C-alpha cells in the first residue's frame, strides 16, 4: 500500500498472480523514486523499509511510520502544521 498509493503500481509487478507471489517472496521491490520522480529520499527510504521481507527490518508499529512521515513532511514543507 505505501508504494501503490502514490504510484498506482504494485511494487512486485508480474503478469500472473503466482508470479507476483514469487516476486513478493523472492525479489526486492522496485524503488519508489523510479516511479515517482522528485520523491523525497526520506519517503523512498521509509517505503523501502515497510516493504522489507524480515519483520525486524520493517517499522515495528504504525506509530513509528507516523513519526517518520511527520519528519519527512517537516523536512519537505517546514511551515506545514
């Protein structure tokens, strides 16, 4: 979802459902900024972390994601409340 929402593309694209499942299990996702030019580096990195295979490599909670998104927003638009 964090990849598909801004790009309208699945990060593990494949022609068939079983191929997509294989890609999810075995391949790394495409980089967000490859489909969203001008994407902030922080957002690219956050989405990549959310799509990691290992649970310990992903944010542990939505609170962590929310905190990271707030920091990204502050860096991109510092005057936004």
